[in-house]
C-alpha cells in the first residue's frame, strides 16, 4: 500500500531545484518502504543507504556515501541524483556534515537531491534547527490511520481501537499473546533502546521505562506528577519526569497533554494527561484480550477515548495544530485543539451521560470556540477516526 506521502515526495523530487527533504516518524510507519518506492517511481537515478548499523560517531561514513553519490552521478552523466539516508539521527554531527557537503554541491552546481529519514523527531529537529536553517522541508509519517488499516488489512473500527496502527503486526492478531510479545519486544523495546537510550542521555532508564508502562495503562487519564512519582519505584523529580515524557513523545510512543489555559506558564505547570500515539502500545500492556475488553463497557469506553486521542495526536504533528485537555474543578473537556487562534473542544462519550457540562462551561468562557461531541448522541467515534480533525476547524 502506498501512503499519501509518496505522491508528495514524487512531486518534490521532480521539481528542478535541489533540496533536502527530511522524513520523520515513529518506527514501522513506512519510511523505508516510502524511500524505496520513491526510487522506483521516478526516472532520476539514486541510491539508498541506512545508518542503522553504523557506529554513532562515524560521521565520515556520511561523507563517504555522499562522495559515492557524486561519483555515480558523474559516471551516469546525470543532471540530477537522489541520495537517501535512513536513520540519519544515528550519526553524531550529521547536520553539520550535511550542511558542509550540501554547500559544496551548491558551489559546484551539483544537483544532488537529499532525502533524510529517521525515527527520533527530537534529535532530528535539533540538528535541523542548529545547522540547516533555510535548507530543508519536512514530512511527518504518522502512525497508520483506520482508513489505511482497513484498506490494507480489512480492519474495522473496533479492531483498530484495540490493535492500533502498526502494519507489521497486523498478521499476528489472531494469536494475541504472540501479537503482544511482538509489540513489546520488536516495537517498544527497540524504540526505547535504539531511539532513546542509545542516542539521548537518560540518567534513570528504569524510571523512563516504568513511566512509559504506567502512561500506557493510564492513557486518556490525568495524573499529577506527585501521583506518578508515588506509583513508580525509582526515585525522581517532576523535572525529570517532564523531560522523559518529552523524549517518549518525540519517539512517537507516549505524550503528556497539557491543560489548556490562556497563558503558557499555566499550561506548562499543569498535570499531564497521558496519551499513547498508537493504541497498540496500550493493548500490549493490558491484561485483557480483545474479546474480553469489548465485553466490559466502562473499560472499552476508555479504550475508545484513547484511540480518539491517538488519532488527534498523530494528525496534530503533520497538520500543525496543538492538542490540550481542559479541566476546571469537576468539569472537564477531553481534548482542546488550537489552530491559528481557533479552538475546537471535543468530548468523547461512549455511553449516555446526561448534560455535557464541560463543553457548556468551556463554550461560556471561549464563546468563539467550536464544540463537538464524539460518541453517543454525537458524531459516531468510528466515523471520527476516518476524518482529519483539522478539517473540523
């Protein structure tokens, strides 16, 4: 299945100008497949290399493969060439080297078009900001959506809400224990060990892993940092926990939504609302099976809300809007989306729950906001998972 990003990449490659295109996204969202599909779809010659097995400090490897691209371009008498480097964040100092080689090509009128990809958004964005300002464009490859999983594997909304959007795991769902083992080892453990612990300074790795597991089980719920620390065995502080949430979020694993407020300080000092980027991460930690969880109305309602939140969080990154929650005393709104000064308040209800006091109170304080009920007596949650939330503004 071709993701919607492929046509965008083809369009940009076929433009006459040289470019640095950066493709970021969690593991197993199709970045490598997209890169190889791109080479097959365009007539421009190119080459693909992966830094996954290269020693982290070996920046000379990057210089070497760039030189190989130049040689191939010369031998083919080509006017342009595509160089694709996967898992670029594994190379220490990659952004400075890319800038150096890119500027050399510019001076020598060499049209080498560069596609860089990686699974650590935080590290890649840091490198782009520090060294490559004004030289790049980005594409975010989010977790697979319900329409994509339905098209590729025939899944319905219930299956998607539980098993999430990892295409590589889809063939295993008939054996749920095997599926959970695959998600925990091949996806979660690999992401944490390779994309976080090997590349980012983490003083308390046990604390980070414990917080991730806790955050998955409490996805869709608000927990104060004090309560979080009380449930974790390893000692830490709120600053450490906040940093670890940011790191996990950058790897496309677990986010901590801030409370919506009029000023930035109140937002950042709020208790986080845990939200997984992919409900598979929640289900893999859960003691219940798919059949068991769908028979428990209250527990299934939390799964549905988390699936809605994961969908919103993923689309927010690629569509450029911010996501919060809102709470005032006993009143709460599940998700508040902000885009260019516009507000959209979303409440998720999986059962009949009477008056929507939270939405009513939110609209009273922000009268220009739009409000949306998802679930019972509102937009069906299954339909919401097929929409781009940005279109609702």
